[in-house]
């Protein structure tokens, strides 16, 4: 599999290139937006890992121009996890995004998932049973009833919903929602799950948030 990394920070770019090559990928590295776009259009890459903040041409512009010609899967790397950044990436056609700093093992897992499923855009609206999660408008309803969530609660639900049926550990959730290393003495994830359940599940007979004892949490409409 051929992967193009577009990353201007020398240490990060070299680390990604070496790690991907050691993992068995045919990886190439571009250090500017224009160079990355030129290579992505000229060569047949299976996936592009694209930084957002790039010299000469930012990642948003690179992706927009790439989507005019090709449907190559793109994983965005971003230093911020703000909802507007996620929305912009989705609207431009990104397949996934990962927040810096990140664990290389997680990046590798996400890349392999994207390569297995091919160029499928992440859903702008996710539906599970009678629940609807509107990613672009940051709105959640269940059976047509609006559910008011805090930004962190929405980020938690969105993470679990877009990886529906997959059991995520507390460490994975803490890293992606709170951008923190999980401490076993910290119950921030469990507290947030309880609050999410109180709003999303308690008023309805079908429960969507499930605990897998000893592992973590998952969202699904199957009991």
C-alpha cells in the first residue's frame, strides 16, 4: 500500500515516514502544501496523511483541490479538536482526523481501517435506532426530541457513534475526547458516560450506550 504523508514539521514528518516504512508501507513525504498536492495528483496513492497547517498552501486548500480530481482517502492531522475544524474537514471530504499529539499505534490502526473500507466519507448525520446525530450542526435528537449536550458530551457521543459497535477503552476515549493520558485514578470518562446516559438513554427503553466490563464502552442499538 502506498501512503503519502504531507507534514512540514521535520521531526514529526521523519517519524511518520520511518514508522510507516517499518510497518510495511511504501511511504513518501512532502513538506509543503503545493508539493503534497502535486504528488497526490501525479501518483496513485492509496491514502494521504495530511497536516492542516502547512507552508504555502494549508491542508484545507490541498484537500479541496485534491477532491476536484481524486477520491483518495485522506486522514487529517490537526493540532486542535474544535468542532468547527471537524465540520470543515467533513464538508471538504476528509475521511478521518487525528489530533496532535497522537500515538503512532492509533494512527496505524486508523490508516488500516481506512485502507480496508476504501474512500468512504465519514457520515455528516449518524443514525442509530431512533437517535440522530447531526455532526455538521452539532445537534442530537432521539425519537424527534432534541437532546442538549455539552461540547464534551457531544464529542464523546460522536466518537462512540462513528465507531459504532467497536469497544473503546477508557484510555482511547480520554485521549481523543479530552486530549489527555488516562490515569486509572481519574474517573472523568465514567462520569461523562453516566451524564450522557442520563440524557440519551434513561428516558427511552432501548439503550444505546453499553459497558463492556473490563474493556470500555460502545454505542449500538443491539443489547
